[in-house]
C-alpha cells in the first residue's frame, strides 16, 4: 500500500446524476478527491464549491474506498473523478487508482466502468509533460476506460476582487491545445455570469479569448450559466450568445435540483 492509498485523499463518494455538459442527466458515481491545492499558481476561487461545504473533508482513504466498492452488490459502471483538483495528485497515483477501479469490475466479471475526469486544467503544464513520464500515460493509454475529460477553466468571475491574473499566467495554452487535439474526448466548460451585466460581458469575452489561445473548436465548448436561473431575460441573453457562436449550452442540473451552498448562487 502506498502513502496515496492510505492517506485520506477521498472527500466523498456518492451516486447521483451528472449535472453538466455532454453527459448531463446520466447516472454516475462521483468520487470527489480532497485537494489541498486546486491551482499551482493562483488562489482558490472566491466561491469555491467544495472547501466550504460540509461534505468536503478528508473522509476516507483510497484503500477504504476500494474496499467499499468491492463490497457493493452492483458495481458502478460510470465514475466521475472530480475535486478539489484530481490532477494535483501524482499522475501515477491517479493512473493506478483508475486501474484499481477497473480491475474490481473485471474480477467480478461485470462491465468495465467508464471513468470521466473533471479538472480546471491548470496542472497541465510544460513541466508535467517534459519531466513526468506518467502524465501522458495517465491521459492517453493507462486510463483506457476514461471516456471524457471535462476541463472547466475558471474565468474572472471566480477571483476575489482585485486578485485577478492573466489567463496566460494560470494556463499553458500550448499544452491544452495539444491535449484536445491528441485526445478526442475532451470538452471545455465555462461558467458565465448572468445577473451582473458587466461581469457577463467580461466572461463572454474571456471565453472567446481562451478558445482562441487554446484553439478550441466550438463543438468542444459548453457554456453554463451561473445560477440563480430566475432571471430568464439574462439567461436567454447568454443562451443566444452561445448559439450565435456555435457553442453548446448546458444548465447545471445538480444546482437546479438540490441547490447550492454558495451565497452568490442562492
């Protein structure tokens, strides 16, 4: 057993429906990793939806989670590994973790599970790819059951006032471009403000700028409006803008159904 397996790196494990993007509404088992740092070179989001929630704490080890899954009568067929930030851990640890999840189903003689990732994309950088021999395997070959990596870059609406950084200081755009060109099953999801008109315009410009820098084709981009959804006029403006730019549009189903602990989204 490695330190990664024995430390309490799992915040929560639960069955639900995917709330966002291309797989919205699908039955999934979420594995939320406990990350002490979500970005290598910027502060946490001002509205962080994990660290301020009661469910987000160091609750179990990877080894304990695997034991729980082995004991389940019906093995999960679709995992979403999220955070925190799953790629803040060593890629070899995440890679081995996914192999463990797959081997449980293989040993039980049932369908090999699909494994998706949700990441903000900030840990994909030049140093990872040049100095870490495992990250390419983690993304391209070892996680053969991974159907999709959802990259959710954080826009300026995520910063505390006066703390903004240039996108180029947070993300490596050449690496992100190489990723989505080499690995077909990658989507980019952006949360755009609704009610604050100035912030909404800034967010929409940020999406265009980000897509240009990373050369992301429109069909890989999903626009998700920030809740609350009771301002239908502003919601329609964001949807019309997404349609005008050939982007996909998604609500955030989990927030719509179960609500949010984040003050700005109540």
